[in-house]
C-alpha cells in the first residue's frame, strides 16, 4: 500500500492523544480531570437547537449552495457590521464545516509550493500542518512568555523573505489566550500591508474577550484591502457549537468563488440542518454568549490565583479564549525533560490531563483549558501543583 509523501511530515495531534490516554484511564474506572480539550462545557443554547429541530420537521434536508444558504451568508456578513461596524456582503462569505475546514480551503486556494507562511508561535497545532498539506513552508515566529506571547513587526521582519506570502494571526490566541491591543494589532497589519503580504486573521474566539480588553478585528483592514486580507470565524467556541461544524470566512468574492469551486469537489455543501442552527445563532439573542463569557472570565481569575502561587511557573494573564499557558520549565530535570514527559506524569500521578506546549511550538509550557466546571478546575490545578512543586524542589 502506498501512502502519499505529503503525509510524511504531518504529526499526530498531541491534543487528541492526551485526551485519548485520559479516556483510557476513565474506561478503567480511574477518575481523571481533563483540562486538555478546547471545547466549551456549556450546552448549545436552546433557541439554536430549536431552529435545527424545526429544519428537520420542515424536511430542510437537501443539498444547499456550496458556499452556504444565502440567508446564512448574509447573517455572517451582518455579524461583522453588528460587532465591528464593517458591512460585508454575502458574496464575500464562504460557509464551511467549522473554522478548520474554512482555513484548510483558504490555504489550498492561496498557497503555492514553497510559499512561506509566517505563523506567530506558540500557535494552534493545525496551522503548520495545514500549510504543509498545501505545499507551503510554515515559518514560526517565536514569542515566549517573556514577550507576553506576542510578536511585533520587528520579529516578523526578521523572518520575512522574498518567498513570504501569508501571515496567520490569531487573536484571541489558542493556546495562550492573549489578545493583541489595538496599537499592537494595527502595527502588525500596517507592516503586512506595506510588505504586500496576505493576512489571514483567525478570530474564532472573538466573543470571548474579557473586559477591560477589547477585540480588534482585521475586518476593517479587509474593507480597505479586500485582496490582501481574509477573516476567519465560526460558531464552535463562542456559541458552544463544536459538534455542529459551522465556520465562515470573509474574503474577496473572487476568492470565495474559487473556494466554492474546490469545495464542490470535496464536501460540496455542509450540513443543511447545521446551517439553519447557525442562522439562529447569528441572528438570535446574545445573552447565552454573554453568560458563557462571564463564566470563563471567572474561571480564568480563579485559575490564575492558584497558578500565581506556584513559584516555579510564569503565566502571562490571558485576555480571551479559555486557555492558560504557563511556562513550567523550572520543573524539568531528571524525572521530566520536556513538556510531553511532564504531561504524561501529571496524568499518571495527579490524574489531570493537560496538553504539552511542544504541540503548540513552545516546549517550555503546558496548555490548561478552563472550559470545565469551577470545582473540577480548582481541584485539578491543586493536584497539579503538588506534583509540579515536588519536581521543582
């Protein structure tokens, strides 16, 4: 059996492998607290579920337009106007099976072999591999805890070459939760526009920004540079709709048409029922999102209060998403030499699942998700603290 060469450089997801190990322990009757998976623990809001049920009752169960039903594309465009004051027409919106699907399609449609893609690191695990699958070259731009996990134009310029074609921005960030302030974001966007680099802004966590921090969206640059900017978003994180698989991309209408042509040969349209659910999410009340955001902010503060008592950890305060990314290299030594070994030990001894920072491009750190119940979060962190403290002593 032949396996394509393009798959030889693709790494298995450490996020999913840690979760699989945790599930194995649970299957053996061992209680495990999982702080590993980036999925809200809240149910999908009732009005969204009701819209899906109504779609089924109406037998809205056929193929739809590849780029999404017109009403949903309009609602996604209106989302940008409602939240950021920038009108985006429906023809500039592509609907996909989650943000990941939209990102994959975008990279396949814009990257040629050997094109270089700048990726600030730590970064979401799939960015580099998706670039590789498109034939491109991922170029990580590291910014550790000492830099607040934020890159600057000077850092990006140091990695720029004549082959640089694209910059992937992610604010709020997975895995760090950092949010670029307006001045920081503007400086990066202005640098990219001057350099003629295309920017893909992944804003999947845009509704999960905690005051006093304020979300800055690249959609205003899209309105000025539609051939050089695209904005990715979706329903999974902010609306607790991970399994519904709906994402949307704002891009130049010509690019949207090309993506639709390609998608027509892969998935065709996405689930019709999910599209009706997404329409209800984008046009319905935002109170459930506001309640989730408040809960996440409370959990962040509770978790930070515990971690800041750890003398062996450095953890910049995240302003969004639902992750903490502490630097725990002080715990490395003979027992654990890296983040993967450390996370394995935490699972075996503390019975807590977290994700190695190596998966995100920073082996000094571990990712902790606080998308879990308050009690489980605090108890899990306390058990982790005992094990980490012993390693650091």
